[in-house]
C-alpha cells in the first residue's frame, strides 16, 4: 500500500489544432503505457488559462522515472517526439504530498487517490518571514473553505525531487483543492487567497477540469477520504 503517492505533474500548451491528436495519443498510448509500467494513475486536466494541459500522475516512487525500462518505453513511443515538438510551453515537476486534509479540514496520515472532477491549483514560493508554507496554506485556504459539500480534499505538494530530463520551471509549492463537481461549478479562485498574502512570490493560479483518468486496480491507492 502506498500511503502517500508521489505527484508528477506535466504542464503544457499546444496549438488548438493539435489538441485532438494529443488527447487521442494520451488515451490510446501514453496513459496505458505509464500505468502499465507502474504509475498508479494518469489523469488529464484542461485549464482555461495557459498552460492549459495539466496532467497529474501518481507514482509509488520518483525513482520510477529513472528506471531503464521507463526510459526505453519513452523511446519506443514514436508519436511522443511529435507531441513534444508541438508544445509552446512544457514543464515537469515532481512533488511530495507534504500535507493532505479531508473536506472537513482534518489532517490525514494517508493520501487518497486524486479522483476529483476539477482542481484549483495555487503555485507559489514563500519567504521565511511569512511563516511556513503548511501553516499559511492551512490558515488561508483549508480553514477558509473546509466544509464545502463539493470539496474532496485540500493538498499541499512540495518539489523535493529532480526530474532526470527537465529542469524545474515551477514554484516550490503547489496547493490544491480537489472538487467533486465539474469545473463550471467551482467558484473559488485561489488567487483570492494569495493576492494579499505578504511573502508569496512566483504565484500562479489555475482551475482545471478533468477530461480523462486511468488508475491501477484493484485497491493500489486508498480510494476514500
């Protein structure tokens, strides 16, 4: 049992005319490849703001990305180079799930699978004078919106791993609210929590809707909060 899967996020932007091909590739080839190799899940999200493609993967360990079998699998995917070549923006970040709260704001020991239909994301760095990231996020986000019926979880992720191929572009921290409903019901821009917060920098907020998901079964990851 993996109590706290590692979170691997790729973010990217492709021309609109290529997006259908990218989605077909993601469903028919890429997601099945990575889940078959050992990823716990592969889920595609689409944001209204750039970079619009936000893919969230759950891994048992960040070491999976450096294994020879994974590298060989990437090379065998002949469509992948054309996908990568179409991106006008691409980044890859690997996070530890530093803190996870349920919908009521209770801190959890385990991190259930990220199954929500939408996600509010807040990327940021924080100056030490402003306190710690977990303390700020709990006060500014978790306590503010805990108890909403459409919330599944609150999560704070920290970049603690180096990607073997891509240098990090994103801020150190990523705070997330996971939602049960579709994105058009989500009216909580996390920019509201960050705009007046002293000590935050490199802030980027997005609201993204899930369009596809594939997860290992049965019971690899706890399913319930």
